[in-house]
């Protein structure tokens, strides 16, 4: 059964990064893998400090990736921020039947939209925002529906 | 993503706190992608 395991300050401990790293496959490229490891360790520390909430996408057999979300604002507009999104190397760019023939990254972004709409309904929210790591990812996020914020590299979806 | 690496350290990047008039216009005049939101919110997500 497909599920999103939620980690926040109440259930995350010092082993979180170890557990997550042991269940996900980093990039084959060693430099990229090292960057990913640093990001994941940092994100897990932020989870422990209540700075972000991490949702690990998995089923009985596999762990596909995760998304980390936090409350933010862009100028004065309340926003939900994608702190980090990670897809296991084995599942990158692949539409999975288990995810309704959707790519893991798309599935996680759509999940973030669902969370954003729930927050919007409860307390008000205007945008889902993220900062792509590179130009290639910016193109990927454009296809998903994100718009570029003028000269800034930040991207957003209006809710 | 809001993390970058500088000098082998992870650095957190916050969204801009002050936008230009043009940037604000881009934000405020953006259209809502109802099709995308409907697709995203019609799926059942099991959070555990």
C-alpha cells in the first residue's frame, strides 16, 4: 500500500538521516551523491528542530523518494515552501504504475499542492514556492506548472 | 529546493523578502492552474 510516512520533530531522532539514506539510492555520480547526502543530512536536522516536515513516499517493497515542506513567505505573501525534494536514483524520470502512471517528482509536488490547499483552507496561503537547483530542474518544474518569478530564480504555483 | 552548498557547507536560502513592483505583478497576475490543482487534490494520499 502506497503511503507517505511523515517525519516531524515529534517522531524524528538522530537516526533519521541514516534510516533515510539506507532506503534511498543516491546518484551514481559520486559528486552528486555527496551533495545529496549533505542535503539529506541537513534536512533531517531541520526536521528534528521543527524547521521542516519530511514525507517519505514508499510502499511495502520500495522507497521512492521524499519531499520536505515548511511554512514561508515570499515578500508579504504567505507560502508553502518546498525545502527539498529527492527521488531515488532508480525511479528518476520514470512514470510508475504504482503512482498512477506519474513520475515520483510529479507525485510529490502534487502532494505538496494538496497540503498547500489544506493549509490555505485553514489559515490562508497564496503560493507554493521552490528554488530549483539548476536550469534543467527549472525546465522540469515549468512542465509541472511552476512559473518563474521574474529575475529571481524562485518559482511558484499560485493556489 | 531552498538549499545550496557553499564551501562544502549546506546553506539555507530563504525566498526574497522584498520584491520589485514588476515581480509583485508577476505573482499577483499569475493565473491559478485549476486543472493541476484539481488533479493534485482529487488523489487520495495515505499519510502515516
